[in-house]
C-alpha cells in the first residue's frame, strides 16, 4: 500500500456548516449554528486515518434565528463571548470512524469523541480535490461552564444539559 504525501486541507466554508441542537422545555428542539468558523486537516494517507483536525468557531456568529436568544447565548450566562470569543477543537486521534480531541469552550478543555462519516474524496469541475465529512456527537454543556437554566411553573427545565452537534465539513486540498 502506498502512502500519500503529507497534505493540508482547508475548509470550504461555502459547502460546510456547523450546527447544534438542544431540547427546549423538554418538549421541542431548537437548532442553531456558528456562521463563522475555520477548520483544517493535515493528513499523510488517502484514508485520512490519524489525520490532525483543528477547528475554531466565532462565538459572536452564533445564530438560532432568534436575536434575543442569540444575545443571551453570547452573554455571561452562557458563552461569555466578550471574554471567550472562540470555541476550539484539536484532534488527538482519528481512526476513520471517530475523532477524539480536545474541545475548549470558555476556559474549560475536555476530551470528546465525535462520530464521523468520511464521505470520500472527489475532484470538482474546477480541478480542486475535496473531501467531505459528517460529524456528530454530544456533550453536557454544564461540563463546559454553560450552567444557566430556569424552571417552568410545571417543573420542567428550560434548557437541556445535552447539546448535540451536527457538523458537515468539506475540505479543499491545498
């Protein structure tokens, strides 16, 4: 088996999205996204195994389609965007199915494991080599200092502790 040369891949933001979802009052799901983000991959093999992924999202770019909620999420109750303007992730392992790495939100870094579908590599009509990934996983937001909550009159919590990620990334080989 021939090993490919070391390659760098940068995110194609126009064909990528970084989304999340959370239960609201335990009866519905609210979706959101980070509109401004950057990601890259360094790899030495065509199957991307052991590739090094890195990712940064701008907290100020959070969008849940509700301005008041977005402002609250950027406040000290949640992300505290003024003091902690970015969410970051750096992988430590990738076996082709799972990415393991360090996720940093606010001033807390924890190891997380994300399920990953590597959708392959293709050359676009302009001659650019691209690779696609669908990444999912979940975290407990309280583990990262996102602890605000409230209780309804009926006793339900307003925001679930579990945050689910739905990330689709397309990379361009440099």
